[in-house]
């Protein structure tokens, strides 16, 4: 038991180190070259200079947002995969991202963003996500029991319906609005509003803390619902709270950063392979590595073909996908 | 007495206005353009020495290719823009709203030029740009010349037989232009009728094209696809345009980059195509 805990502490240490290294790396690379020596003097005396602005107004917000979104999506992925006992489920499977995208599309074509300001976009996205969560939740509860399999199927269907509705909206919208929708769907870690960034960072960390209330329950659930019940877990309440937690994390992430694929699907797999199935370590390690992975991908996306920037989803998909296939084919890991 | 007071106030306003005007344009020494046609217009106005950055799509005139690049039209590199220390960034309707917001938060002045909906808007935008660059006189002169010539063309084509035109700017789905685009003015000024003028959006069906039976089909170049499209249209033997072999491929760059000067050039070309 003790050796297990020591192993876990080492893992967390390694992942925190990895996250820090990536964040520092990300802070130092970009189209403007800022020598390492200069940075320390910049931090204390450089306020107002261009370099200071580049570091703390452009690069830092993206790193923080990458941390929050990457962490939240991976955490949601772990929770959902544990809840459904299905490794193909990811935060976007349940149509929550579709709902958010639909909310944003409606906002754009009704031109609410012009009248109510740019902040109305994440608000509408979040309302769309909440709407889908409510529909899913109320449809899947039968006789007081949350039917997990029906929830999954219904989620997949809702996701299809909303993507079709988005296509419908896109095909009848004006060219100018069309671009807004496409950009949003591509996903981006660029966020001008500092308070939104702070909010999502705290939500994501709160999500991590909250998820730890369920680490034992998740472990028990991985044996099956009935077994969990026999182990003394209040299965019904646990299922509902976990579903709501994961959905809210996804909803917040999607409404701020758009749809950034792959993080929530692949990171939990990697981590299960590395640290084991126990949710006590899986939750925190997925959060940390998801955060690091997204920051790394965003750094690559904005530096790989300077001065151009790529959508971050391009990198998460290509990089994550190929590493993932490589590992599976090499190690024959159990999914 | 009253008259004198009004006059002196007026002259003061003019004086002050002028003063403010020269002040603001002399402040603007470093400009970044985020749209190809805006870059082109800056060159037309001879203000290229103030242009410190543009997008990789800004290919015309060829000197613009040597300017510092700050990204594509849709995906800009904010860091790069900030380090170029611009006094003004001219955005287009293709620039992402979040990026504009971010630039403003960083204390950079941003002006957004929405894509012009007709010839009139092309001219008024050009004049506005002239004002910003402190080249209003030149802008006015260019616009006046172009307007005169355009009116001349309109007058000439007025009494010619109307030609029904279908303009294809995208395929899969078939995409055309409606009256909300300045491209519609090309057709109307050159004595044509845009069959898709009143369509709600640009998405158009082949069936509707067959029904409207245009005399001329114009395809904006989309690489090899344009030739393919020409072959596809060729299969509909009943179309007037096919019968008389009047399917033309035009340079999308010329067709879709709306400076007053390129508008006139393209219009002249189109008149030749429609009334030969």
C-alpha cells in the first residue's frame, strides 16, 4: 500500500514537472524572440514594454486557458469513460458540444453578438450545452433510475441532430456569419477576456477537487453497477452527480474555446496505460497531462509555420492521433 | 451680426477640423492591413511606406509580397502584430471577432472594413481609407475618374439587349452571388441580368440554373475545378450558354478583390464578354 502511494506521488511529481516545463517553454517561444536572460528583468521592470505585453498579455492567457480547458476535458473524459465503462466515450460524444455549437450558431445568425457584445457568445454556448444536458437527463431517467446505456445512445443521437441543425443554419446564413460559425467550431485558445479565463481556470480546478469525492465510487463502478451497489455505493446519486459534473466541465470548456477534439478521448487512455486503472491517481494525472498536452499543442500550432497560426484542433488530432496509434500497435495495450 | 457669428463659427469648425485631420493622419505612420484589397488600395494611394505588415494573401501588387507577413486573412498572429507596433490595424469582415477584441485590449487601434456590398460602397470605403492615410485628394480623384468611366459604360450598355448571366463562385454546393454582393453590380452595369439576384443566399441549385437558362455562365477560377465545371455545364445541351459556347472562366482574384480600379478593369472585361 505504501509503495503504491509513493509511486503515485512520484507520478504526480513527474506530471507537474512536465506541465511546468511545457508552460515555460510555451512562454518563451513565439514569433518574437525574447532572450531568456531578459525575461527576469522584464518581469520586474518591463511593464509597458512590447515584450512584457507579448509575454503576459498574449502568451500567458493562452497557457492558462490551455491548462484549464485541457484539464477539464481530460477530467470529463475520465469520468465519462468510467461512468459508461466504455473507452470510446469522450466529452463530445454526448452531444454537449453540439448543443453549445448550436447555441453559438443561433447567436451569430440572430446577430445577438453585435447587439449584446462578444461575451454573449460563450453565454449562448453554455445555455445550449445546459439545454442538451437537461434533455438528456430527463429523457434517460426512468422510474427513478438513470439508464446509462440509453443516456449514451440518446447523447449520440442528440449530437447528430445538433450537427445537422448547425449545417442547416450554415446553409441559410450569410457569408459573413458563416465565417464566424466556422471559426468557432474550429476551436481556439485565444480569449480576449481575462475574467473569463480566470473563471474557467477556477471552474476546472474546482471540478478536479469535486471529482475526488467520487474516486472510490468510480473505482467501484468500474466493476459494474450491481457490484458497486453491493460495495455500499449510492449508485443512483453517484451516476447523476458524475454525469452533471462531466457535462458542466465540457459545457464550460466548449463554450469558451470551441470544439477542440481528441484531448478528452486520448489523454485518459494514455494515463490508464501509464498509471493504472485506479481513479485515485487517474483523475489527477489525466488532468495534469491533459493540461500539458493542450498547452504543448497550442504552442506548436502558433509556432510551427510562423507567422501563420493553425487551429489548435489540427495539432491535437494529428499529433495525439498518431502517437496514440503508435502506442497501441507497439504495446498492445488493453483498451 | 448674426451672420458674422455663424460665419466665424463655421470657419473655426473648418480650421479645427482640418487641424485635427492633419494631426491624426500624421500620427498614423505604421499601418497593418488584414485584407488583400485593402493592401492593394494602400498601394493605389501611394501610402505603401506606411504599410508595415499585411497577410500572406496580399499578393498584389508584387511589392506587397515583400512586406512583413502577419498571418492569413482569417488567422492572424497577434504577437507578430504587436511587435510591429502599429498605429492602426485595418481589419476585414473575415477577421475573427475575438482577435479584434484582443488587439483593442492591447491598446491597438482597429478599424473594420466590412466587405463592400456594391460599387457605391467600394468607392466610399476607398475614400475613407484615403482620409485615414491623409490621401483624401488622391482618393477622390481616383474615385471620380473611375465613376465617370463606369457611368459611361452604364450609359453605353443601357440600350443593348439584356443578357442573362449566371456567375459561379463556388462548387459543391453550387455557389453564386446575390444582390448583396458587389459582383452583382458587375453584371448589372455591363448590361446583364443576374439570374440569382433575388436568391436569399448564395447556395443555388443546378435545376434552377437550367430553368432560368442563362445566356452566359461565368466561372471564377477555382484551379482545375473550373475546367471540370465547364465540362459539367457542357452536358446540358439545352442551355443557351452551352449552345452558343458562352461559358467563361475568369480570374477569381480580379473578380473578387474590390478596389475601384480593379472594378473598372473587370467591368470593361465583362462588357466585352457579354456583348461580343
